[in-house]
C-alpha cells in the first residue's frame, strides 16, 4: 500500500533506502536512482548504464556491482570494468587498482551531499520528494564548477 512510492525497505537498521549515483570522471553527479534498502546494488546497474549520452571508457564501482552479467554487458559495450571481486568469488578477478582509487571522488560527493540534514536523515517520506531534494543539493554542488569556469 504505497511502499513502492516511498522506496523504503526493511533492513537491520530499520527502514532504509539506497541512493545510486552515476558520476563523471571528476565526481560530479549525472544521474540518480533510488532503490529500497534490502535490494542488491547490482539491480540499479541497468537503469544507470542506459542514461549517459556518451559511453564511458571505464566503470568504477564497488563490490556490490561484482556480477558476471554486469561484467559481460560491459565487455559487449567496450567499457572497462574496474570492479573489485567479492571475497567469496572462486576465480579471482584483477582490476586496475590505480584507476579504482579515483572512485573516492564519488564517495566525497556523497559526503558533501549528506551535509544537508534532510538528505542524511531522509525527512521526506515519498521517493519523489526525497529525490527532488537530492537534485537540488546536486545542482548546488554543480554551481561550484560552473562558477569556476
């Protein structure tokens, strides 16, 4: 009854949601996708990979996106997969560690995003209103780069 409109899911900490972000090489957000808290990270891959106009050269993601289907899809698209393998993987897959360090840009962006208290604690009940708050905060973040140019 309305749980799909809220994008809230039950987890160990209570009701939560996950915010997935597609960003450029400098860590500037391009697109967002909101999922319920108990959903796997790799479920957001199809939505996010279809969004950019230009295909990226590499996809930097954490272990939550380590799936054979994702790696196969990236190979078909000629995109380098910079995803560390999960610890329970039978065949270890190497990744470019130097390039993976660049993923800290997106982590720092999420830190800046959570400066806004309404986003950090998720005051908004509906997914649409929460995502609109995220978009406003992202626009404020983008203004720094536009002003510098």
